């Protein structure tokens, strides 16, 4: 089975006689690893990739309005709806990667205790201020954070002292010492000077965002996009995803 899969990937990645441009609509949480893997894919195949990154809400809206792309990588909720509406080629949609919530802290400053849910709960309750993304901006990390806080049983206590901002603005506040801790997607920490990733929240209270990938029905020549999708999902791609704070999605 593994040998057959390896042969399929090798066939799909074989240099093409005619290089294509693959327009990829992608959630911003994946941008670091996606760019790195895209550059390697172009090196191996000659196909050029034009990424469009952004927060999930506006990106889903662009796709829903009919903007043309050869490959779409967005959170599973919107992708399921698009699939039901027949917007993807049958059999191409698959769960690609997932990201959990991590804690951002000031470099050289106090670190939260992430050894257990109770330890994290204590750290957050004792913190002078906590910041996380305002979900009304179209991102999903704020919703994941609310689930984590609910899992910890401290949603209301933290809400009373939380500073909800745009993601980069909140991390800048941590870097300046204006907020003690921040809760964001692991893949999006750090995004400001003087900020470090303390680590992911304990798995027992974790909340994941799953990102699906699929080829739109509007793609008249799906082979290059399918090759890119197989490359993104291959074992060789896992180190790049992991380095960027993402995990291969579990079935």
C-alpha cells in the first residue's frame, strides 16, 4: 500500500511539459508552511503557485461569490457546505491539517504553567490580563479560545478581564507588557516582537480547527492542483506543517 502511494505521488510530481499556475485560496493560519511547501513543489514540478491568504470568513466569502481558484484550503465547516452545494469535484475534498490553541507570553517574562488543565486554569485566573482575537473580525481562533476557556470552566471569569482585539494587535500588547498572556492558534504565535509561544494548551481541554482542501468544479485542468494537494498531504510534508504549529488532521 505504501509503495503504491509513493508511486502515485512520484507520478503526480513528475515535471510537467507545460507548467501551470495554481491559484490557491488558503486560510492565513497555514501560510508559513504552505509557502515553504509550495516553493518545494514548484522546484520539483515547475508549476507556479499564486496564494491568496486571509482570515477564514472573508476567504470563504470570496469563494462563495465565485472568484476562481484551482485549490481551496479553508476550515471544515464552510468547506462541508460548499461540498454539499456541488462546488467541488467529487472525491477531492479531504481533511488536511488541524491547529490547536496555544499561549503567547512576553519573552523573558512570566510563563504560564501548561503541565495540566488545573495548572493552566490557575495561571490564567491569576494573570492580570488575557488577550485573544475578536471573532467578529472573521477569524476562528477566538471561537476556539472560548471553547478552551469553557472546557476549563473559567469562560466568564476570563471574559471579565479579557482584551479582545485583532490578533496581531493583541500580540503587540503582550510584547509591550500591556497584557500578560494571549490565547491564539499555535501556528500564529509569535506574530509580534518580544512574544514567544509558551506552548499549546493541555490536550484534555484543547479545541482544534480542521482545515479541508478540495479542487473546485470550476477548475478545468485539475491535475496540477491534485498534485499539489497530494504533496501537501504526503509524509514528506509533515515536518513543515509541524514546524509551523500544525498537525496532520486525524480521521
